[in-house]
C-alpha cells in the first residue's frame, strides 16, 4: 500500500502517538489502585517477558524478510528476468491477498508448532510486500536515467548502486514499512502456533473470559504497533536523502 | 574527429520482419564543429547518434572517434570519454548538483577536490552561482537550470567529443533561445566536436556548422546550413526545410556580409553644394551626415535639397533607425519594414558609420548562393 | 488427499461458514461505505479536519486486529455483546475507514480544477457539481479503496473466529487446537480463495466503473492482519 503522507500529517501522527504513550504512562504511575495499575501489578512480569519475546519475533522475522526480500526483488528486476516479470507480479499480487492467518496455518502444516514455524509464517507474510515494492521501485526508475548513466560510462553494477537503488529507495522503504506493519499486526497470532509473544495474554484472556489478562495483552500490543509505525515513519523521513524523498522539500 | 563509414542498423521486429533504422551512413564531423542530425521522427538520427557511444549496437560499418576505431575500445571507457546529453536531462535525483556534475570525473577516479572545484567553475560558466546551486538537488532547480547543469555535466571530464540528443527539446521557446545562445558562446571558447540531434529546423540552422538531413535511415544531404537552404538536394529536403527556407537564410547572414562599405559622407559644416556633388558623383540619392569622429548623425535626400543653399546642418534629417553590422539580416529586414524604408545605415558597436544596406542587396544576397556571395554589385546599389 | 475427502464431506459446513464470512465482511463494508464516503467528502472542505480524521483512521488500522477485538470486549460486554458477530462487524467497519475515507478524499480533492471550473461555468451549484461531476469521477478511486478494505478484512474476519464470530476462520482455529491438518488446510485454502476471488471480482468491477478515458490513481490492495 503506497500511502501518500504529507509532512504535516506526519507531525500530527507523532503527536497522537506521543499522546497515547503519555496517557499510558500517566495511567501506570497514578493509577496504583486503578484498573490499569491493578492490571500492571498482576501481569507486569508476564508483560515484560512476553513483550521481549514479541519484539524478538518482529525483529527476527522482518529482519530475515528484508535480508531475503531486497536481493530477490533486485534479481527479479534485472533485464534478464524481464520476460517473467509480469507473471511474477501477478503471483505476488495473489500472494499478498492471502490472509496472514492462512499463511500461519499453512506454516503449521509444513513445520509443526513452535518458534521456527511462527517465524517462518511471519517471514512469508512480510516477504511478499517487500519483494513486490523492491521490484516495482526499481522498475519505476525512469529509463532515461539509466540511459544517461549508461551513456556516461557507468557499468550495470554502478547503475544499480548509484542510480537505481537510491532512486527506488523511497518505494522500497514504503514496502518495508507496509511489510513491518503486516508483521507487527500478525505477531500476536504467533502464539497460536506456539511462537509466544503478547498474543498469549490476549487469547488466554478471551478463552478464560479474564478481562484484565486480555487488556494486559491488547494494550501493549496496540502501543507496540503504533510505536513501530511511528519509528518507521521517522526513519523514512530522516534516512532517505532529500533529493528522492517526497516527504521532504 | 567523429567519422562514420557505411554505418547501418537493422532492428528485428517481433513479427519476424526487420526495420532498417540506419542505412549505410557515412559522414565526418571535423574537429571543433557542431553537426546537427536533423529529420522527422523515426528517420534514424537518434539511432545514428546512439551508435556512436555504443548505446545501440551497430549492425555493420565503422565508427572512429578522435582517430580511434570504436570497435577496439571498451564501450564503458569509450562512453566516459564522450560527453552525453539527453532530452530528459537525466540528472540523478538522488545526487546533489555537485555530485551530478562530478559523475564522470568520479568514474575516472579524478581527485575529488579537483573535480569539485571544476564543478563550481562549470556552474559559473552557465551563470549559476555555485554557492547557491552546488549543494542543491535537481528537483529544486527550474527546467532551464536543470538543462544547463545537464550540459555542463557532460563537459565535466573535458571530453573532446559531445553527443547531444535533443538537448534543449524540453524547454519553453524563450528559455531555449537563451540557452542556445549561452551554449554557442561556450562553444566558441571550448571548440568541442559535437553531434547534435534535433527535429527543429530553426535550431539546426542556428546551432550547426553542418547539418545532416536523414530520411528513413538514409543520410540525404550533409552540408552547411546556408548551402542546404540555398540548394536542397531533393524535393523531400526542400519541403522539410519549408516554403520559407529562403527567409530562414536571413538569420544566417550578418549585415556586414551584405552592406556597402566605404560610403561617401558629409559633415555638419559642409556646404550643400558638396553634398550634391558627392551624390551625383557616386549616383546615390541619399548621403549620410557624420559627426566629428565619424558617428552617423543624420542624412540628406537629393530631392529635398535640389534648390537649397546653406550648410548640411541646416537641412539634415534624423536617421529613423540604424542597424549594427553584426546583426543578422532578419533584424535588418524587420527594421526596414517597421520604419517603411528600403535602406538602413549600418554602424558598429560604438555607433561609427560603417556603410549602408538596401532591400535590393538583401534579396540579391538571398537569391545568390553562399559561394558567390560577392553581392555588392552595382545593380543592388541603385536604391541608395 | 485426506483433506480433499474432508472437503468433499463437509461442503455444506464450508458453504455455511463462507456465507457467515461474507456476511460479516459484506455488512461491515456496506456500513463503512455509508459512513466513510460522506466523511471523505466532508473533510475535503477543511484541511485540518482532513489530517485529523485521516490520522485517527491510520492509527486504528495500525492496531493489530486481535488487540482491537480484545480492547472492544470489555466495552461491548456492557451490552452483552463482548464476543460474536457484533465486535467482528465493528472491527471490520473501523479498519475499512482508512482506505475508504482516504481514497474518497484523494479522489474528490484531485478532481481536475479545470473540470470544476467548467462545471461552475456551466452554472452548476456546489451540490450539483458534487453529484454530477465530482462523485462520478471519484467512483473508480473509491472502489479501489473498497477493494483494499474487502481483501484486508477477509483476513481479519478469519481471526474473528477466535471471538466466536464464526466464518471460515473456525476451520483454522479448530485445526490448530485439535492438531487437525485437514481442517487447517481447508480453512487456509478457502479463506485465501475467498480473498483472491473477491480481489479479482472487485478489480473487474472497478474497471467496469472506470470511464475509458480516465485511469484510477488508486493503490492496489493491501494486507494488514
């Protein structure tokens, strides 16, 4: 999903995220006897442990997806692969349509229960948008830029490094941002296939009809997701050079 | 400097057929000249240009650049030694203007401080302040500014040869004329050997030392702009150059090529009698009055002073207009029409009287061809 | 093979759960269009309101679905609807807001100013302009937003099986808890097929609704679990 995000909206988003964080913080501090404070006393150990596990799942699976997705996307965009590219794009469009729960279910049938199948399922769900955006980003670099580069005496490797990748960076990063959003949204489901994470508190809370346990999972999950998106939005703004970053002028 | 010999390109079409994009093209661009490859779209001009730096593989034929057979050179090294400018400009959006200009020097492994200094000098050459522009990104520049950077980027590594593919095609007409003028001024100093693709006849006439006209992959005529306009080789070229091709030649000739120099003159203090005598002597009906150091001040018409007496200063009329000897004939004709006159006084930059020019002389010059351009014949001088 | 047998024996259950699934998504998306499109049109009048609305919607879509279900349970429990059909519909409704509002907003505010000028020149009132010019031009883009929302929410509705909403997700949930690969694969297969078929159907519909001369600027489908 390519979102057109205007800079002032970016600032606004960070303000909302900050506001939510502040509310939680205040709730934790002054709500010793309140609902949140109560929940925190009951579940703080679980929350901390599962949050670490949750973040591990995100980092490992999306890290692996980036490590694999970017080179695969680059390979698919090379002229040699041109005649497969339409078919590949179709496959990737279908792939990104498959619900993530279905991907996790298929992962179980292949690899069983545990951390590895969880990471694999998350990795697959994250991989497709990354490959798709790397591929589309590189293909959308105008031909005349490549022609100018070739005409000036750059080798194909030079062109990839100094022209294609830098100019596709914004689209690539948008893909990574979307992919990580998918990943973070799916990680709570990892508990279902034995991968751990904060989903444990949510699903167990639903099963046991235990509202506080449910909240102890749902609130941190929501906050983590918003924080992850905020961090990536900031990274997208600051890491991508001004010349090719439509958010900065 | 650039020499093509029986250069051909055959494209295979998906249907199994083939298209001849360039057919046995032979031509030579001498050192320091601008050759414009001109023709309608699909005529093979761009294909020919791109074969020179190997962006398009030639099917057969030979290309020499700076005396070397390009078949014996590594294409990548070859391209680094040839400046290349494209219509879309192709500045890299991810690089600052400085880095864009230094692309080829960096590829060649030049010293960074040296190439960065040169980038600044080149920007000054096209009237862009290095202090402002070096660190900017392409998207922060106007189209015309980008185009200037595109040209100096091709000059950065000081290549002897430049290939330009409709380099000013994407700019509005006013800016285009300014950039063309700037470029021609640069070229008088740099003396690069340039192959330049254009589909604009007026641009070709303005820029070219030689024009190569293409049609269906065939080089139809290769001549100087004036020869081309004066003697198109066939009907296609004549119609491509347009009905007004004779008028187009007006911008190729300067006033000093056509004017009558060493004209008789009078001074303010001279008697009218002397003026009448001079006019009768040379057979002209007008005479120019000059100031003490020779600047054109006014004129006398023979019929006005036939029976008058006195000094020239009591009877002269002001000049409606003068024309600089280095103006082209186009502006001279324009001034004649504007002031409803058939002759103009020609002056140099300081206003000194250098001669005069008549409509007859101009039309005679256009009727003649370049080689026998000895146009100052007696017949043409009649109007004076 | 076992799975094929299972599918053959349970066609009626599959059909029933597919209908449940489609009903949740269909009702919620219908409501989302009824709310999102007017909101998208209204916020074209005020840039500040637009950025606030779009950002609240963006924050909502960032929250993982199971967390959103979890957050809604205590609230909806107050009216005795903590689990089941209602929270699923509400979640889908909320998640659909961003793509639908954003695409409506983008489409209306991107209508060629020359067209707007021409409409005014013809003497149309603002509401006539909206009805006759801006909305018809915006339909393909809005449809693209609907398509994104539908595909995304077919996946989210699958997860809603865990809060007792029914649908094809039930096969997956039971498959996991009973370690039954037949149910797992059946669920994964049919929910994926439903998403793919809907995507293609809506793409076809989007093309049908796009005037031949104008092309939609919309993004493709997305997938936020």
